C-alpha cells in the first residue's frame, strides 16, 4: 500500500478533527474507522435499540456479536460483557464516534478543572493530578471548536465559566417548559442558571437547517441533520481537501514498529476481514479511552514487549468517566411539553468551592425521558408492578422533572484497562478487561450533588422528590470514558506529553478522551475537540516535510 | 398520521406471518414459546401490567415482543424462561392443584408474588421484558399501535416540529 503521511485511527470526536486539520495543511491522511458511516437517512427512532437505551442492542455500534469485553466486579469475579450491557462501558463505533448520536452538550471545563491537585491536594489513595496545560492554553481551541462544529447557547447568565473572547456562534433554542419552571427557582436559591451550550443548530448554520425539537435526541441520529458531530462537519471538510481517505469497517489490529523504535504504520482488518498494512510517517490513535488503551497494549514488539507507550505500566490506568447523581421531582401539573431535546438549563455554581469536597459537577435538567426510562423512576412508594405501577406511570409520566449531573470522578490508578488473557474478539484480538474503581471520595461528592438537585426541585414546588446517587461500586466509564493515556511531563506517571505525543515514540500521538488527566464535572466532548485542535496545531508546527521530527 | 398508523399495523401483520412461518416448537404459533409456555407467561405478564381501561401486557402484544426476542437478542435467556415458567406451574399446582393459566385472578396474583420472592432472578427478567415490551417501540411487537404512549398522553404518532404550533391554545396531545 502507498505510504501516507498520517494514519488516524478512529473517526470520532478527536480523530475527525485531527484528520481535518492535517489534510487541510496538505498532509496525506488515511482515516480508519471500525464502524459504518450512517447518515440522517439511517435515522430510526427506536426506544429499545439506540445508543442510550440499548435493550435490543446498540444502533451505532459495536454490535453484540463478536465484540466482548471482560468486567471484573469489586469482589473480583469476572463477567463477559456484551456491548449492549451497561458494564461494557460502551460509547459508539461509527463515523462520528459518539458525536453521531450524542446529547450534544458542549461544555468548556473550568480553569480549576485543569488544576485539581493544586486546588484540593491529592486525596489519599487517589491519583488526582494537575494537567500539564491549562484553560488558557485551550481557550483559543475551545473557541475554534465552538465555531467549526457549531454550538448554540448563552453563558451570560452565569459568572462560573472561564474567560472567553467571543460569545457562542448561535443563540440558544427557545426555553421549554422545564426551563421556565426551573429558572426562577434557581434564582431564588441564589444560583446562576443559564442555557446549556449545545452542538445543535438553533438556527441554520454551516449549510444545515435548525433543530425541529423532536422527542428522540440523545442516543439517536438526527433526521434533519441539525445535531453537530464530526461526521457532518470536520470529516466532510477533510474529505473535500482531496488529501484524506476515509476507510470504514476497518479494524486496526496494531501499530507497527521499525527497528529504531518508531512507528512505521498500522496493520488492520479491512471490511472483508483481510489483514492489510498501511505504512505512514505518523500514527494518531483516536479510538476513545478504552479502545485506545487496548490498541496500544496490543501493539507489542521487540522494543515494546508490554505494548507501545507502556514502558512504565501507565497505559490503561486512571480510567474514569462521570458519576451521575440527581433527583426526580414529581408535580401536580404537567411539566412535559414534548419539545426536544429537553435538556435546557444548568447551573455550574456547584462545580468547585464546597469546603471538604474535591470539586463537584454541573447540574442540569435531563433530556426528554422515554417511557421506558421512567419505569424505575417513579415515586419511591410506587409498587414495582401491577395496577399501582401502571397508574403511577399515568399519573407521573408527564409530571416530573429530573435534575442531575456528572460528578467529577476522583481518579485512581487501579481503575484500569488491561488485556484479557483468554477472551478474544471476532478478529482474534485480546479484548479489554476493565477492573478497579475510582476513589471513594467521588461518591461523597455525588451524594451532595443529589441533595442539591433535590433542593432545587423542592424550590420549584415539586410535591415529592426522590434522589438517586448511582452505584458506588462501579467505575462508570461508558460514554464519558477518559484518562487511560494520561497527559503529563513525567514519563513514569503519564503516557503522552503535553502535545499528546507518546513519551518514547516520536511519531505516535494519542488524541482523544484518553489524554484527560481529570475529566471535569462536565460532559467531555468539547474538551476532546479543543484538545484535538490544540494537538494538531502543535503537530503541524513540528512537522518537517514528509518526515516527522519533534 | 394515517400513513404511519397503517404502517404500524402492516408491520405487525408481517411479523405475525413470520412467526407462524418458523414455529420452532411443535404445534406452536410462536417462534420460541410452546402454547403452554405462552399461556403461563400471559398469566405472569398480565399481573405485572393488568388491564384497566387500557390493555394488559398480553393484550398489547408483550408476548409477541418476548417471543420474538427469545430467538434473537434474548437467546441467552431461553433456558431461564423454560425453567422459570415450569417453576411457576409447579408453584401453582402445589398450592392450587391447577396450572397457573387456569388459576383465578386472585390465585395468579398470589403465585406471581411467590415467584417474586422465591425466584427473583426470573421475576426481574420477566418484569423488565414486560415493561420494555409494553412501553417500548411498537415495531418490536409490544405496545401495539402505540397504545401505552397514548395512555401516557403522548401524541402518537408524534407531531413533528411541534414547537412550531401553539399547542396551548388548541387541543393538546
Ligand atoms: C448517547 C451518547 C450521549 C452522549 N452525550 C454527550 C453530551 O451530551 N456531551 C458530551 O460532551 N459528550 C457526550 N457523549 C460522549 C461523547 O460522544 C464522547 O465523549 C466522545 O465521542 C469521545 O470522543 P473520542 O474522540 O475520544 O472517541 P469516539 O468519538 O468514541 O471515537 C472513537 C472512534 O474510534 C473507533 N475505533 C475504536 N477502535 C478502533 C480500531 N481498533 N480501529 C478502527 N477504529 C476504531 C470507534 O469505532 C469510534 O468511532 C455522549 C455519548 C453517547 C454515546
Ligand atoms: S431534538 Fe433537534 S437536534 Fe435532536 S434529533 Fe431532534 S431535531 Fe435533531
């Protein structure tokens, strides 16, 4: 196969942006994606088969057949996990990665989120650390992501955000009923509610129309293509340069190394299952936290017997996501208005600054709940089945508001991805084995956040409230998985440097959620995108002709 | 509106045809269940979601949902169903000398409560499949014609672009 300048592995949030930036700069790029390219035409609103309620499987990959993982529970027992099981910790596998079907909340992390250890100290037993870069380094790239991907929203209601040079490119969608109920209550509590920033067209933008506010958004494709991911923004731009070739249904097996310890390309299984080699000057790994770690660990060679970038046993460690907690309020009037996407209002007052707690998280109202999502979220005195349950569904389905949020997890080094020694996927590759847990302090913060959600709902006049504080025994690394190839200055405690370059291999980069040192109290996609722009710029600055030298 | 409803009905019929075509277990109209299994499962499902002015689980097609998936996505639960349904009949015969399907509504309720206590793993499986079938998408055979969604007051079929209409002034779905 013809040698190219760069192979990018994974056409998701990070990989899509890298492919665009490199091909715009004139590099030849091959973008390899294990999943398919779906379009709005493939949009099927199926409550039982989508990326969020995957009762009958994931709509946008991976499929249940041939893609297992192993999960080790807190007692040490091993379980085979299928992609549609919660314990699998799935995100997605398709062009666009998670951004094809995501909820599209598009947050910037706060300046403190990059300095967690300096701000709070390191809790005993945790691996809490500062990022080697700060909010200021990323600010221009956050802005670039907001304008190129297309974000709507309005930060003017809150002082709790980092400095920004420009407002968002689109106004927010008009408020829905939940916004109107929650906003005055938050203000009475002295909070600073505002419109959630969203990668969703509130007005026509980027040549596509605006959101028509349907019932099925998070977990689904958008039939009017108003939701902005890498598949309808940067990836088409990359392809239009003529320098980028996207190959779908291609599963990368390993990164190949030459005798000098540099990467010489990748080996992958093509759509027909044939093993191919693609030689390249640079390899960029953007397969999302769990699969990027697995790919590096599977890339063994004489010089790297324990996998690439893994000299100090750091690849796969510090796996984290978000610990979701919150509360449901039940009302004696209709709160439901059938105006999607549903999530509309947030407060970030609680992300930092609570004495005794290392951080916190945003609180926001939840996306439109499908009926099956409310089955187990009825008032606590509801019978679990029988006429009582059926009546409660009728009484409360349209009369509830869920406020919740992603509690920032306190990372631990033994929450990790390794390779399983026996279980293989359909290509014969060792699968990811997920074990360990985040630091227990996470669950204390989560409990406090649930209390705060309940207090906000109480102020709205909810007649009853039930809290949920998640499971304290699980690392929850699914859609928001991060941290497995930590960014840092010290090769002994991190995998990549601040340019996302693997410490001991000059021409291999990890550019996706894996590099997050900590994961903020926010959904991560916009930060992944900002880092992808930032790291691409650094890469191009150091790129000399057809050879890469750092 | 009509088009969509007709489509749902049409696909329900197509599904039924398929089921009859590949009846796996002798003399059964179902893909996986035997006729007797189906009667027992009906008795359990209809305690989980009984009829009132809206249909019960089985009336809304939950058995079709479960049966279809038992040879598709729920294949790994086949054994659990066979064992669980037999156990349900055993309990019923022991207590009332009747198969569960023949018991009175009051007796069925007692047996289903007993299953919840004694065989919680099976009970949770059936409970979640029943609720999914009833409240999930009609295309999978349960929630026939979106009946549970209409029960909850959702417009079915949904009004596309509803934000463009002033629903407050007219008839709210
Ligand atoms: C239903 C849902 C809702 C979400 N909501 C939000 C939200 O509101 N806000 C937010 O910020 N985030 C949200 N997320 C999370 C967000 O989508 C992810 O954080 C983000 O997509 C991760 O970006 P990434 O670049 O790390 O990886 P991904 O976007 O996951 O891309 C990785 C890609 O690599 C491919 N790949 C993996 N291994 C290989 C291999 N060996 N060979 C070839 N290809 C490979 C995968 O198929 C995948 O397409 C949501 C996700 C989901 C699924
Ligand atoms: S709510 Fe808007 S962005 Fe989301 S799927 Fe519906 S139309 Fe698309």
